């Protein structure tokens, strides 16, 4: 199955180059395009993306990751759409493992895995990574746990649910996508799809505050079908 990679990018010059080099190094033969969606950036995001061979740069003036994901999705051609955040690194074999999950079960509409944070002190890294690994337990209950910057979605299913919900600014966006996808098929949470990410939000906003915000908005989206928080802070 062919794969399109979509990367939303708002002022991501610091992380984007490394992210793209990682994807280009680890992509499988089925990856037919890598799309960076410049989301109202004011730094050198566009130059960084454009300097990498084989990377397509699109523009979305409406700020918000869901707007950027939707722009990339609508312009992409792959049977599968891989959504990866600009500060994420995928391990070798990540694409192949995702492809295998879809090939083994036609009912699978989305696959996802945890984040591990690579730039925290050792004890903090151990604790936060352990908490992220527990997301599999949440998924076993809800069937809808999805990490927005670490997932692969079947195009036909994404089209069926109407694409990404662009009314959601930040918190709850991935839970919304996972919940709606679970209505039309199976969403898998696979520890083998763990990615490495920066911990900039945890460090910039505080671990406790960030954790509470994510939990509160995830529960609100799952139960009430809307996030509890509309405002968010840009941390770059």
C-alpha cells in the first residue's frame, strides 16, 4: 500500500530538518511522498523543508495542526496517510510495521504508538516514558486512543469520516480523530510504533499542568465529543 507522510509545521525550523532527514532515511519503498504543510510560519520552516530533496511544501494560512493535516491529507495521494509531528523521530522499521498491520487486517483503519521523550533528565524521562507506554491500557478500554503526531490512517476511512475536525484548535484533536475512526473500523495501538519526541511542551508548560490538560481534554472528547479547552500556548 502506498504511503503519504504529512507533517504540520508552524515555526519548526529548529526541529524540522532532523525530522525530515530521519524520515527520508527510514522510509519504506511504499512511501511515495513527504509533505510538509507550512502552517503560518514566520521563521525559516519553508526554507528548511524546501532544502530537502523529494519533500513537497504546501501552505496553510489558517493556524492550527488540524488545518495543516487536512490540507496535507487532501493534497496527498497515498492509500495510507502517516501523520508525524515536526519534532518526532521514527525508528528504523516504523513504516514497515505500520504497513504490516494494515495488510494483515482490512478492518484496521488506523495505527498508532506511544511517544518517548529523548531530551529530559534520566529520571524524568523514565517516568514520562512509562506513563506514555500506559496509553495502551487506555486504548484497550476506549478503542480510540490515537497520538496525532505518531499515526498512520487508511485514506478511505479518513474520507469516510470527513477528514480531520478543523474546529479543534489543539487539545483533544487526536482523540477526536481516533474516536471517529473507531466508528468505522479498528484502531490499533502498537508499542512497536513508539517514536522519539522532544519534550518541549513538558518543559515549557510543566509536566503536571500538561498531563492534566491532556487527560481532561481527552476525557471530554471521549464522553462529550468536544474538548474542554479551546486555548493553548505555542511552545517552540
